[in-house]
């Protein structure tokens, strides 16, 4: 598919000043402010055909924005031409990196790993070849950069840590995770807490008992959801570590047994991460049910989309004029 995007978490205090997007969907540039720090985020997809021209167009537009730059994308070309084949895209990209003082985050964080234990971001099953064609190019402020296990997409995600503005985030408001209501153990625990509460508060006035019950239920939900989240994160972390080891074995041996082991771990991680998708879908459905027909941002956004779709910019008449 063709088309890139930049997703910023809602708890990040980011303010967008300006942005540029390619009409063909090859790149997007977002310039904004995180707290008081100016930063420019980009996402790039350089096709295997006509890649150098896309890179040139992207860099010419990016040069209009101040640094620091955070460039993330699939460039479909290797940077280490000594260990992999050279291509026009790689030569173009390397020349711009030198001109603008950009560094490859993974090379900078792992200067010896590419020789001792090389890591790759893409595996081509048709030819059974490994390559690293996904990069994070930064101009400054980089702390760490790591390749994560690949199990959702056919490309490995890249995790970076940068020194922007520590400890600054938007406030978070607690709300019930309705997905927990589908878990039998959560329902049983909540039921037992309510029964125990009324056993010890029989003589309490109704209004005071109601307020105390709400506080008790909320504390129980927070404790359960925290423990559930930690357990899920531990399972994910253990499987990711195991998958990274299996991928390293596949790099070294490229055997069918190692490939089957990697595929099995991919399936287990995908099944485990699907619970997060279920939570998000349930939250979206509940939001549309509660606010879809009420005056607010959601209804205004829906009406705006319909107005754009119904717009008639021109009318053609019989004499072919408009």
C-alpha cells in the first residue's frame, strides 16, 4: 500500500504549527512544539522505483523547517553499502545525510552490532534474504535506538528515545475500561467486593454508603486493571524477547526450523495483542453510541465530512464549458 501517517499520543503536549503532505502519499512533514521545544517529525515511504526523486523532493521541502528533525520511514534501500548492494536511492540518501548532518539512529546506538550480531528490519520470504531498509534519521538529541521484534507488519518497528522535554505531558482523566466487563474473573472479584462491603456497612446511612461504595468499586477497578496491564505487558515483553532471539537464530542459520519458530511466535504475539484492538474498538463503539447524535465535536466532524463529499465544484453544460 502507499500512504504514510504520523500518530501522536493524546497525552503528549504537542502543538502543530504547520505540515506538508505529498499528494502521492510518499511523505508527510509535521512541524510543531512539544512543550516549549520546536521539533519536526516526518514519515517517508520511498518506492523501489523512482526512489531518488522522492528523496530529493522530500529533502527540499524538509529544508524549510528548523531542526531538530526526526525522520522515520521505509526507504527501500540499504545504507551500509559495504555489507549490502549499493543503489541510486542509497547514494542519494547518504549524500543528503552528509549535507544536513543527519545520523542513522541504529548505527549511532549500536556501532558494533552490525558486525558482531547484525539486525535487520525486513525479511523477504520469496528470496529468503534479510535487509535493513527502515531508518530513523535524526539531527540531534538522540539517546537510544532499537529494532523491535517484527510480528504485526512485515517490517520491524523502531523504538527511539530522545531528549526533548522531560516530565511534560497533558493531564490524564481516569475512566472505566469497559473491556474488563467481558472478563469473568473481573466480574467475580467485583461482585465479591460489593457483597463484602454491604456485610460490613449494614448500619451506614444510604447516602454515605453510596459514596463509600463508589470509592471502593473505583479502587478495586484501578487495582485490577493495573495488575492486568502489568501481566499483559510482561507476557508481551517475554514473547518479544523470545522472538528477538529466534530472529537472531534465523539471521545466523536461515533454516526452516528457525523460520517455523519465528512464525509461531508471530502468531502468539498477534493473538495477545489483539486484546488491545478489542479494547479500542469497544471504546469507539461506546463513544459513537453515547455522542453520535448529540451536538459536539463528533457530530460536527461527521457533518463536515458529508459537506465535503456533497460539494459540487463545477457543472458541465451542453457546450462543454464549465
